């Protein structure tokens, strides 16, 4: 074992939050190291938002080819899809991004250890990797190891893939089944349906996307069905059995499906196994998260945590914002205001996309005495010629007492792009009157957010 190396900060995990914390701390003058035993960029870059969005783009082309005919475009023949091309181009892009992350760390003067980390005490970490075992001490240690897919145990669960494994299939599945009702399940059912699979989504609850606005959930359900996704609610997988190179999936309602791939998109849990936290008296709470204070300090003040390890939205931009806050608290003279988690926008890249910011209608009714709801449901201008029956939903939720817009929601093409701009207005606390006084851009779908005048309900 080599001599002990000493740092002001050691970050464990080179995902989005960890890399940002390391770079910003180094920029403040701190001596910083980061340890990663898998891949630079973390879940988002390698097996999360980036490859998922690339696959979502690929799946949208199916609709685009169909829509083109109404605008006078004719393909030479039926469009065909080659899975290997998409998969391998994605792999090349991820390798490019891995290299960018490495250069960012090197450029910031951060020492990179390609090693597995385990805490020894409040300031000491054992790193095991390419250089054997190395002992590192640090004034502060940041845990930024993110989440890891969780698959429930049932007969044959070992045949189900998790969301880390689904991107690199050897062959494209003609029949695809997803278990789950969250972001990942809904997105991948749309993706594989759009790429050409016969797709089934299985969810034990009444309706997927629990926690989202109810009208958004119902509208998305109808649109996904329209696009051909087979949705099965109030049921679960009882068992999976191998069947002639494929799988027989038996449901608790008695249905049986023959499929080529089963994806268990059943949630993610804090990736803290074998980090040595238990020996230091650090453990996850009943929600599976590591408790921290507003300074991101755990029960051991020298050990910090951020991102998917702590309570809050499991979103890459949240981890980035938390990393900036953490560095300001501990490595600069800045005294930042605590993050406002109530107006964080998010998108679900199902087809059509969902974009949302602020409170759902249900949350607003619980919080405020009286609310007003404005919504519109329309067929986009594009589809007057495309022939597609796809519809778009836009919705504003207003606190009646103050006229402040407390929630904005959209289901439709490029919903995430539209809601990002609207999120600034919601974060700023603008009123419905402010929205009404804003001149729209015509003809766009987004202008509906400033032209909705008719009250839907109160």
C-alpha cells in the first residue's frame, strides 16, 4: 500500500454532480481528487438521460416518416430500422462524452483515481483500483455515487433486464415488455414502440406517473394508447419463464405474454453498498436516502452527500445545482440561499413528451383555499396536413388569491423545450395577468400559454 495522499476534498463518484463539485472546488483553490470505478459522467451520460434522449429521437422518426406524406414527401420505399446502427452510434457518442468529462477534470487540476472507494474513517478513504490500494485523506469527502436500478424478486426475475442493460441489446426485440410506472418505464415503452416493437407496459397501480398532475397522466395514457402502446394497469408480473429463445410472462390477472425482452423499470436506490458507511454510523433513512442538513452535511460533518443519494428530485440538473451550493457553502465565502425544490421543471420523454413545473392541480388544491385552472386540448397545426390524430395538452394552475401561476404543464411535441422557458416565469412568481399581457408568437403551439383566457374550472 502506498503512502497516504492528502486533499482538501475527495469526491466519490464522477457523475454529473460529483464532477461539478470537484471542478468548482478546484476552481476555488482547493486541492481536489475524485474517485470513480465505472465510467465518467455517471448514470446520465452513460445509461440515463443522454442515451435515452438519443433513442427517443430515433423513435420519433417513425412518426415523422408517416407525417411527411401529407406534406408531399414520398420515400422510395418502406422505411426500415437498423438497431445496430443506433446502438453503435450511441456507444461512440458516449465514449466522446466520457473523454470530455476526463478533460474537464484534468483541465481543472483534479486528480482522478480509477478506483473503488471505501470510507475508513471520517477523513480517510481506501481506494482499490488500477494502482492497487491507495489511502487518501481529505478534509471533506463528498458522496456522489448516484442511484442504481432495483429489481423486485419474483420467480424468473433474473430474466428481466434493468435500465442499465437495456441500451446495448445484441438484437432488437420484436416483442418488448416493461414492468413499472415511473419515468423510465413510460419512456422506454414509448421508445421501443416507436422503434417498431410490439410493446406492453405492466403497472400494479391504477395509472402510471404517480405524483404528476392527474389530467396530465390521463391525457398521456390516452395518447400512448393511440400510438399503439399496450397498457396494462392493476396487475403485476407473477413469474417469467424461458420459452424457445424468448420469455413467457405470466401476470397476476391471468394474462400471459410471449416476449423477447423484459425490462424491469421498477425504481432506483441509493448506490451506497460497500462504501463503508455503516461502520461510521451513516445509513440510509426509511426512504432509502442519506439524511443531510442544508449544508449537505451528513451526521459526520466532514462527509457530505448530494444528488440521488439525498431527498429531492432525482434529476441531473438538481445534482448540478446541489454541487454548486455545496461548494459555495464549504469552499467559498458565499452564503447561498437554500435551493427551492418547489419550482424545478422536469420532462418525461415519452411520446408525446411531458413537460411540467410547479404544482399539480391536486397539490394546489391542498395548498391554497381557491385556485383557477386554465387548460386547452388541441390538435397541433402540423397535424392538419400530416393526418395524425395526436393531440396536445397545455395547462396553467393559478392561486386565486394572488393570481400567481403556481403550476404549468404540457403534453405534446417538444414539451420539455417549451416548459423550460415557462419555468422561468413560474420560478419568478409571475401572475396570470402577466401571462395574459405577454404577446404570443404565432403560429406556435407555445403561444397557447399566453392566450388561455377561458376558465376551465376553479
